[in-house]
C-alpha cells in the first residue's frame, strides 16, 4: 500500500494482500466515488514512493509496537497483565501495467511477552493476486493466500473457559478466490467462488484442536441494476459447504474409514439470499445495505435459519469528518459442546476526523450478541476503541491506540465473562 496509513483506527498497518486495482474501462453506473472518506483521502506527501523494478513497484515496510494488556488470558478473575513487543516486517509488490494486474504480499509478525513467554507467537502471511481485463466492463480476478495465525485469547471461538489452553491456539489458513464481473450498461453480474482450509495445531487432551480442522467452500452470484448513476439495487445468492476432518465420535473422516453420515455432526450446507441497494449520494451518504434469509443445515443437529442482514453506511457531514454505521446478522459455527452454531448479531458506529492533514483521529463503539442453538448460552460483547495517527512524512508514522472489550456470557453452558484493556504505541517505517 502506498500511503503510510489511511486511518487512525489501528496502531499498525494492515497486513492483507494488496488489491491489484480496479478493472479498466468500467462504466460510471456503479462507481461509488462521489464522496471520499477520511480513510481513503489521498495524501501525496505521506505516500511511499516505492522501489521500481521492471514492470513492478515494491513497497517495503516495518512496524514496531508495544502493547500493554491488563488481562492477557481473558479471564474473569486472577487477571494477569503484561507488555507485548511486536515487530512486523512487510513487503508488497504491484504491477505498473495499463491493463491487467498482478500483485504479491508477504508479512511476518513476531510477538514477544515480557513476563509470560508461553504466549510468544509468530505469524506469517504470503499471498498472490491478479486481474485479467477481458474486455470493456469485464474482468476476472483471482487470489491465493497462505497464513499461519494465532487465535486471540479473547476470541469467542478460543474455547471454554477463556484462557484454558496451555498456550494460544495456532492454526494455518489457505484461501483461494476467483471472481468474474461483467457489465451490460445498467446491469452488472458478478460470480464468485471461495475456498478455505483450516488446520489447527493440536494441544492434546481436553483441548484437542483437530476437531476444528475443516474445508469451507462458498459459491454464488450477484446481479445489480443501476436505477441511476449513483444508486443500484441488487439480488445476491451465496451457497456454502463445510466439511470437518473429524466426525462426531472423534474418528478421522478420511478415505477408508467407515462412513457414518448421521454422525457427521458439524458438516453442513447452507445459503444466504438477500436483496439490497448500494448508493453514493452527492455530499451526503454512501453505503450498501441488504437483507434476506439465511439457512445452514447440519448433518446431525438439524438446521439454523432466520433473517439475514448486512450493511455499512457512511455519512460525510464535512470533508474532514466521516461517520460510519455497520450492522450484520449471520450464522456462525460453534466450538461449544452440544451446539452446532449460533446466530451472531453485530453493530458498530465510528467516526474518523482529519484534525490536520497529517493528524488523524478515530473512535469506534461496537456491540455484539450471540444466541446459541441447542444449549443454554448467550454471549454479549461491548467494545470501545480510540486512536490517533501522526504522519511525520512519507516514510514515518506514529500511532497510539486504546481498545476495550467486555464479554458477558450467561446460561447453563456459558463461557467466561471478562473485560480487557489494551493500550498500544507503534512506529511505522516505509519506503
């Protein structure tokens, strides 16, 4: 990414595979660029120049961060605090072609605790993506990514009770994606296929992580119709199939093992069907909202279904301030014993403000509620964050971030309830 940072919402720069850019020659009916948010606004004086090499430009970057966490195990009592030191080297490569595109990304995150070295971890990401411009208004993009990741102790999927595992849960994630887009004047059609492979490091005993190893496959399409240059309506249908390596009894579900379809408890098929609209109203509001029906059918537990919704709306009261509201309702797989999944409801509101060209302030509040199937459990999460970014020049940026998370779990099968405060300071260098 060329810019040192486009928002003060995090103390470190984002570690995602860089986008290879928009396809060439797309029509104006689906562009949503009338308004520019604080995060997106170009800041030429604070963008890295990069290193030119042939038809590509390299963007090297390194971030050093110190984090003070007052509840590193995310527990209700006996909290332990510590300071985490993190170094994150990254490099992104982007093609400089007028048509088609190719990009690559690599990063590492070395995390070291001052007092609790059992929490030390390393994370890695490698990714490649590309886009083929077929003709005017038509392109095909694809990406592949490999990651070694660590599940936060505070994650809802981290186990019951929180912090019970001897060390953080680590896992590998392989992701592949293919997307095809074609525009016909006012009509745009999109088809997409996503594949994910999760492989967790086993911790043995009561915390056997092999039961979480799985393949996820998503497929679907979206049809959009532009009722005007700034507003479109759409219909979307996305299906999925999830297959776990270990069956309900704990024996490997591999070739040569007797099939027990009725006991493959968490294997499932599902879909989400929605209708909605995306819009960019001049000098006012930009966003996308959709609503519909979702269903996930599990081999042993039965189905979870209900109302589905997702939306993100940005309001631009001035050029220097962006307010955003987001909400979603989805079905998620559960790691809680006896429950196949839960309905997750999440909402957030945030604000970004450009105090000066090189000083960015952000704040966000979020709320989530998870209602579990088949067991008596409900989780509620409240989060608050605030951050500031000071961009010294195109090569150096300073960041300060505060995050607060409170989880309340209730019911017979409840997980841990806890609160956690994190204060981090970081410096980012890029070239």
